[in-house]
C-alpha cells in the first residue's frame, strides 16, 4: 500500500460518514473547544444538498452550563462571514450542488467551531450568584460541618437569614456574609449585618467578604464597614483561616 | 488566574461531600430544552439537607436513532463534570492530559481530568479532557456510576428517559 492509500485509510477511520434516518452525518477535521470533533449533517438528493451543524455550536456552550439568550442573533455575523445562514440555533448552508458539497461541509464545520469558540470567549458566569456560592463552599471546605445557614435576630427584632454561620469553640459564632458590587446586594446585606451588630449579642463576630476584583466606590465600602468588618475576597483564605485555629 | 484556585477548592470540596438528589414527592417532569429534539431534567443537589444552587442536569434526546443523553453536575452556573453518551461522536484530548489522544463513542469529562485546564473562573469551563467507557452501558447503569463517582446518593430514583414522541 502506498503512502497516499495509508493516509486515506487513516483518515477514513476517524472522518467517517454514517446514516441517521434520512440524512448523513459527517465527522469533520474541526474541533470544538471541548475537544469534540465537529459533525455536520447533510440532507438532499442526487443533485442538491443542504449542510447543517444541527445546532451543535450552541449545544457546546449549553453543555458547559450557559444559557445564551438569543443565539441566532449572536452567531449570525459569524455564519454570515462564511456565507451561511442561521435558524433556530442551527448554522446552515444554502442549497448546493454535488461539486460544492465538500466546500459547504468545510464552511459549516468551520463556522460552527468559530461560533462555539466565540461563545466560550464571550459569555461570562454571572458573578453575584457565583461569588455567593464560592464563598459558601470555600467556608465549608475550611470549617466543614461547623458552617450552617440560619436566622439571627437583630436589634429591630427582625430575623435575618445568613448563609454562613460558623460555630466556633467556646460557643462563639462567626457570621460571614458575601456581597458583590451591586446596589441591591449592598443594601440587603448592609441592613441585615447592621441590625445584627446593633443587637450586641455576646459571642457573635461578623465579617463581610466583598468581591475585590470589582472597582468599588469608597463610600460603598464605608457603608458596609459600618455594619461589619470587611474582608476582601483575595485575602479571605488567610484572614478566616485564623478563626479555624482558635 | 485570580480566583481560580478558590473555585477549584470549592468544586473539590463540593464533589467530595456526600450529596442527595432533591427529587420531591411527585412524578419527575422533563422540561423542554432550547433544542427542540431535546428534553431536560434539572434536579437540585442537597448537602446535609441544604441546597446551594447546584444541580444534576440530564439532557435526553428521545427521538435520536440510537441511545443519546448527557449527564452533568452544574456547580452554580459552571458544568464541572459531564458524561456525553452518544455512540457516533469522536473526542480529542489535550496532548498532555495523560489520556488516550482520541476517544470514540460515549465519554466522560471528569472534573479530575479538567480541574487544572482553565485560567479564568468567569468563563464557562470547556472540560477538554475525557475518557471512554470501557463497555457500553444503559442509562440507569450510567446514571448510577456517574452519581456514585460524584458522591450523590440516588437510591430508587425513579428517573427514566422520556419515550420517543415522533416516528422519525
């Protein structure tokens, strides 16, 4: 067997074509960000064909947890730059002839990969929920079952829910709240922590961990510091570790 | 790299902790997915009776010509561990992953293969490394294996893939 035949054989092992219902699925040489090979679906007859990624570019980012709000609008410029169409999250070729089929398979595969890469580069995790979850799990990793959520009563006699109450030795409690640079987040945690602090419960320490990757206004940090001692997230591990030793 | 280490530690601690599925008392309802061919079931995960916004997500493709589904652990918004069950797919691993360079068919994007593969915590995780299944499995066996590996107790879970709802 000559080299060309060997290469052809090796490629056909991976880049195969198989039938699904009334269409054919082609495994291409493009890779999505997750490492999956891009597959495109070909429909048509003897003379005219259509190629589609069947929405796999959008599914790539959805598999990572994102929920793109209007995927068609997002990927339309990418598809258009390859001369392709978008509908219901699918990147599609226009009708093509047999002589253009190979080209259209390559175009759809590359557009689909580009769209998936664009999603991964562009879409971001929402920081508020993520930050709250990260602080919670960071504390559970540090203090294990000593961390519990619960309600505490402030000087106003109103009860406030706190996600992270750490039960320390000598019956002391460390209340760790998290806040992001957002008016609602600041207001709600400010009120709860200020009310609790004003009650002067013995044996309760309070800390507010803020996300110091954001650009905070000094006045917002000042307001929060009136309610509890502030800890920047970048130093939370070191600062709160001291409580684990007490 | 800021915050990446904390995210890794948080996910490590979360996956190691014993967890339960919060399936509720009624019959489980599959919801519609964006893809009209798919259906989705999203179940909260509990640690010591508390839910912190993390989920087991199951995507089903009932009209697929062969068994196809996806199981995922969603930590906040990040999917951190996922099985892609599809017979005809191909997956390429990173060169330095220590895994076979290519995987055919159903594969598992384990957290342990991917926990050091990202540099920003606010991007969704690509989970670029995966291992193959040694033997093909049915849905229930795959779900039990996935949950056991991630310390999720499921018992008599009552989760079944939705039936086919079209002829083609």
